[in-house]
C-alpha cells in the first residue's frame, strides 16, 4: 500500500513524523528498524514488526522515503512482511490507521 505524501521539509512534515511515530509505537509489541541512503540518493527509513490491527496482529513493514535532495517526504509504504496474511486482510486496518494519523495533523 503506497501513500504519496509530498510533504515539504518543515513544521508540517515534522508534525506528521512525530504523530506517526507516537501512534505506531503502541501498535507494535516489538520492532526493528533501519535507515539509510539508497543507490538513487533517496533516504529510506523502515520499521518492521507485529502490527496490532485491532482484531489480529500482522507482520508489517512501514517505509518512509525522502527525496534525493532531502526537501520532500515523498511517500509512506506499508508492506506485508514474511508471514503476513494476504494484503486484503491487513490493508483496510493499515489504511484506517494512516487516515487517522493524517487527519490528526490537519
């Protein structure tokens, strides 16, 4: 599930990142993350763990991508990790969660 963000660097972007991080933390029992530059110059940050969908838990990876020039938070992608059920089973809950995060910053 790919969500275009196109948030320019600044206060609104930071508000989104702060709220996303604080909302994700209680939904994970445990998680691991990584961050670094890709070969195309974009910065990628990922967190993977058992995400609480409300009715079940699913291993998901949440990936943020920043533009190569560092000025725009381009997108957020949610991907089923190893052992995840089919996308149709977790996408609705992940979408609902992300919609709540986006509404909170508007």
